[in-house]
C-alpha cells in the first residue's frame, strides 16, 4: 500500500450503504468537493438531510452492477460483508474500491488524517487499531502550532514566487 | 486532496521520463509490487539496469497517446513541463496522474512516507517544502520504537483472532 494524496474534486464517488460508517466516509469526500452518490434502501437521518439539501444524490434502492460504472472511487460500506465483497469483485480493473468490512478485499484504505493549513499528516496501523491510529494522528498534529503553519504558508509563497521568476 | 493508501500490487504503473525523479517514483511503486513501464528515449543507468533484469519494462521512445491507455496510475516525470502537462490533459476521466513538475495539473501527489511494521506515516506540506516534509516524516517516525511496532503486531493478531471468532 502506497500513501497518496488524491484530488477528488468533481469526481464521482459512490457510497454503497447508508449507515454511520457510510456517513463518515461520505463527509470526508464531500468536504473535498466530490460528487457523492449514496446507494442504499435505507439511510441515517444525516444522509437523508444531505440528500434533501441536494448536497448528495441518494438512490433509495439496493446496489446493482450499473451503479458501479463510471465511479472514480467506490466505498463498499453496507452492513452485509457479502454485498461488500460482491462490489469489490465487480469493479473494473483500474477502479478504486474501499471495503470497510474487510480492507484487504479492496485496493484502497482510508488512513486517519489531520490537516492544518498546508500540512497534512496521515497515520495508518494497517488494520491493527483504527482507534490507536486516530490517537497517534492527533498527538502528532499537536506538535505543530499556528506559528509553524504560518511559516509553511510563507515557504509556499516564496516557492511560488521563485518558480514564477524562473 | 484526501490521503488514501493504495494497493498497487500487479497494477500497471506508467512512468513517463527516465531521469532521477522518474527513478525515485519508479522504485516506490516497484517495491510495492506494481508492474512498471517506463517510456523515455533516454534513461539513467539504474533504469536501464532494472530493464535488463526484467524488473521493469522500458520503452525506449517518446510518449504517445496509446501509452496512456490501461495504466492504473501515470507519473508524468519528463524534464519538459509541456509534455508533462500534455499527459495530464490526455488521461481518461478516472485515471490517476501525478505531474512532478506542477502537482496541481494532476490528481495525485506523493507525500513523504515512512513504514515501520504495520505503522505508516505520511506527511505533505502541499507544495510548501518537500524537503521539510521529509524531515518532519523522519522526526515523527523516530518517536516510535521497535517495542511499539511489536505491540502493534500483537494488536493486529488479537484483532484478527477476534474477527475470526465472530
């Protein structure tokens, strides 16, 4: 597994499932400007509300193979691991798929991450303990104060100016 | 940009360019089991050597549009930013592309990362200073000793046992 930063702005992200985990993933992608579709016969109130506000597209039905087409990334987050695994088996060769019930069935996992200005930290324990990964991520990010984040902005600006003068 | 861990094992990775930066990216993907193809009329000795050893596939020519097809991820790493940008403009909608000369033209950037056992740390300054990102990544990873990494292995084993008993 290689850690990469992926720009999901305006990308079609398919979330299969309508529970709490589906919601958590959904918010992560929505905040980064993805075009999110949820496929699930039922959904938690927050998903229904986001759908009512036209922030996401909710298909109130069971997933089928046509839903998987054209998605940039698919999050298999139903409470039925058989359905999740069926999804992983039916994506196309180069599609990105995250299976929340058994990460090893997909080709994407979602590490814990924190953003502070231009600084992004990501931590994964590769399945050992998501809770510990979260704690570590918060602890590490606390080591960087506002002054550091401002210095990083200055470094970025200097770099852009230098590049434009080349 | 969302930090994700991507499994590139047996995936087609296309590296366009044959210089030092191309080599650095190449090694990152090769170590994770990717099927690496390099397209470049010229290449540094390490790339030629890897090709001779059949560890990678080197196409000794300029890139054209057919090279881009079927790649899971494309690294545009030539020393000509015009060619790199042409690549970014000609990938298909859901293809992953990293443009080393101007990260904002692609949809993937590569953070600095360190692996210690099951622990993966990734650090990005989003273009402010790759060197500083590297320093931070090393400093943070030094906070985790061998004992911690062993404990993480134990946590993982306990979790797998628990899951299999459910």
